[in-house]
């Protein structure tokens, strides 16, 4: 378990996150984290970031996945 000290930072206080933790979490300078208090713990979570079309295209492997959707039992004159 790593330990960090709270230090003065202007009119606020801050901590430094060790490099190995930043690398494991794939965090970079200027990334935004959400901060919450859970019981007696301060919890930092990566903020959800939408991917650009270009990012999604780079991850595309050429396969299209279609999920079956259960619409329930027919109620009228639907074509099956």
C-alpha cells in the first residue's frame, strides 16, 4: 500500500499520485477524475469520456455484432 502526504498547494491542499499508479490507471496530466467520499475513504474515479468517431474506427475489427432483442410475445398481427 502506498502512502501520500497532504501538502499545501496555493489556497488548497493536494496530494501527489505515484507514477506507478498513474501508469496502471493510464492517467495523464490534465485527465479529469471524479472524487467521492465513501464511508471514511476518498475515492477517485476516471471520468467517463466518450470516444470520437476516429477512436472508434481505429478499434473496429471488421466484425459486426448484432444482439438478439426479445420483444416479448406477439400482441396483434405482427409478421414473424
